[in-house]
């Protein structure tokens, strides 16, 4: 066993290539076991094993900065930088993060779990190095997947790197995938390269020559560059990277450690920015991942029957049959967001725009102007990347675009970057936007139907990652009205539970009933505009408690508090929600309990108010 003796990157440099191949196999087996135990991202890490080994043999982290985009492909990096033992606690409370974490290791320079950001980080770090920043920085190396290259921010970073001429080594980890197959013209170009053995043989020969001929002036270099450019013009579209001022090397077999090392060493000799294009296979070495045609086991999750995502998927397909102008948009996540079934049934009406949420939103606005009804399926934490477009391109134009926000609220295992705690604060501030929060599987089905058929202007529907509550037909509301779930005797206490928090509110009410307090409970259903009947009823109570799993300040509870004060209510209003802070990864129910958003916390808040 070689893996048990790898305590840091320096240990890798003691191994020969045959031993490294054995180590790569050991790492894959280790990762499969770790992810099987705790969940996480598997396919991308299985594909990046040899690449990561080569990176850490050529560059000396942490003096040389190795940056990852996205961070979920950094498991191997963690294993070989002294955190192997920590994988027993992967994504568990107090344990190893599923992404790079500055708190864990000096080898983790940034904490980017959202895509397309690393080239901007690299530009900034290289600038700090070159203009006298305080950090002692050597090489700056940015690893970016071809999926992340579909994001507009990546192109902005490339443009600045090429224009500035700053020395950065970009490693394009090209496996043809993001969550799903990569969607972009650049991806098409890379695919042509991958499929063209003649180009690859000629390119490797040129790189071998360039890497081994001593420095004898610029003439030979210019001749080789011209030859490479000519071949490129013949075998692929115009050289995208070199048009931006970035030297291109590749493509190389990303599973050939020696070839990748040679390429990286060559790139490190250049004064300006360069890109090393490596071809890898997502899920390599693990048959279940390699045979997963949808996402190559990008992660170990799937759409579970009875989940909110399943309710969305089922209803979207049904609405597609009823409305010929209904279209669906996803940002590289057709499977995880529940759009895949719709795309199979209506392939001409489903659009995967790649990891490009801003483009997704503005293109949806254009579709709406043209007479379509776009439904955008996206994680809550990813919509916030495009809030300006939601506000000015959809909201300002008053366009009927339906935003279906999966993973809203506290999500748990993926940590602070994936908690969907901002969407309600932001969406309620978009003029003319209707904001819906279903409390059950059936409510989501009704709300999506109403959002398509009844609403004008933008609509957002937020729903959590956790299992959906299943209810009877009489326990479902309709339209834009709230639903009185529990009628209390007297007007002592009213609890308003938003979305998922309705269950905790009802449980709290039952607990309080044992103390002789008969509370009224409302499901607001529609966070904006608020139901006037619900407000009028709440205004008559002595105490009103609102409960939501988004940020407490500026969210649904704040809006209810303002509305009740506008009605002249004398009620004491208590707003319960998520505190404004970054919350680490842990079990979502435990997080909610710790911040007082479970039944015990709601009941405790009520008892304190009534004491």
C-alpha cells in the first residue's frame, strides 16, 4: 500500500511512474469507500486522480498556489495534502468539507464551490504577486473543468489574463461533462480535438520538440508556433485561447502522469498565461460511475420519490402536455433539478444553457417577450448569481418567467455556499414578483400549475431538498390565498409557518396545547403578495410568531411584521429565521434545531413571549 505513506505532496516525488499508477488505483478505491459512507461528489474526483498527482509533483503547494474550479473535484488534492484520515468524517458536522476549506489546510487557497470563478481568482492572485502583495507566491495554477468554462465569468477571467500577460498556468480538465454533458461551442471544439487522433499525434510531437530543444532564440519558437497554428486552423476552429493572448498546449491524456507532468513543466517556463488542455474520463476506474450515462456519478444523489423535486418533475411534464408554449431552462443540471424527464418528452422545448445562470435568466426574459412561458429550474443558491438579471431583465420588463428554486433553505451537507437562505429576501424585493413557498408535495403541484396559468409577471417557487410532506386533498390551498391550518380558541397566539416550516409550527402548536395554549396556525402559501385575510386574522392576536428557513432579516417574517404594523395591529411580533452568518455543513435538522427553527425552538419562543 502506497497511500498510507502519503502524508504530503513531497511524498509523491519519491515514487516512480509504475508506483504512481498503483497509488492512483488505491486512491480510487479509497474515494469510492469514502463517498459510499458519507455521500459527496465521486465522478469528477475519479477522473482527476492522475492529474492531481502530476500537479503536486510539479508544483510545490502551498508556495505555488493550486486553485480548483469547482472545488468538488478537489478530493484527491485533500487526500495527498495530509487529510486522508479526515475522510471518515467527510461532509459530517465538524468534519472534512466537501470543498476546499481555508480552515482545513494551507493548501486550500480559496473556497469556491460555485463554478467559473477560478480564473478571476487566479488573475487577482497573480496581480498581487506581481505588484508587491504581502503573500510569498510562486506559480499560480488554476484547474478548471470544461463545464465551468461555459460560465461567462470564466471568459471574463481569460480575457483579463490574456490582456495582462500575467504568468498563470491554466489546466483545462476536459471530460466533456459538467453535471451533464458540457453545453458550449467551445465544448464542441474540444470534442473534435478529442476525437481526432491525427491532430493529437501531431500536437504531441510538436510539444515534445518544444519541450526538449534548448533556448536558441525566438526563431525556432516562432516556427513551431506557426506550424501549430496552421495545424490548428486545419483540424479545429480558430485557436480560441491564443486569440485571447493565452498560449495553448495540448490536448494531453490526463491519465498519463508523465505526459501531464511534462506539459505542466513546459507551461511553467512561459512568462505569460498558458493553458494545458488535458483529456480525462469522469468516473474513471469505477464501473457504476462509467456506466451512468446521465451524470457519470457526479454525485451520489438522485431524485427520490416523494421529494419536492419529484413533485416538480411530475407537474412540469403534465403542464408541458397542456401548454404548448411552455419551455424549460436548466443551467447544466437537467437531472438534479428534475428537468430531464421534460427534456426527453419535449426535446425542442427544453434548453440547457450550461453553467450560465445570468444568461439563463435573460434568455428566459427574451423567450417570454416572444410569447413563451419559460420555467427556470435552478438551485436557490445558484439563482443569486443572476439576481441582477432577475431584477432588471425579467422584473423591470414585467415578464412571465417562473423560477423554480430547488434546495431552498438549510441544505446541510454541502455547507455555507449551498444553503438557500438568500432567495426569499431577494425575490420579495423584485417589484411585481409573486413568491410562493409550498408546505407539501401537493402544494408544489398546485403552485406550479397556478404559476403558469394564473400569474402575470415573474414568479418564484421555493422548495427544500428534504423529503416532502404528503397531505390529503382538503389540506391544499389554491390561487394566491393563504390557508388556515389550525383554528385556535381565543386570540392569544398565531403562528405563521412559511413553506417547510409549517410542519414545525404545527408540531409546536400541539406541544403548546398541552400547556393550555390553543394556537392558531396559518400556512401563508404566498409570501408575496401576502393574503389580506391571513393578515387580518393575525392582527387580532396578542402574539404573532413567523417561522421561515431563510434569512430572518428582510424575509417573509419582516414583510408580515411590516404589514401588521400598517394595519395598526398591537400584536407582539416575533420573527424566527436563519441568522445572517455563514453556517457550516451539518445535518440540516440539527442545524435548524440549533438556530431555533424546529418545533422545540418555536414552542420555546412562544412560551418566552407569553411569560
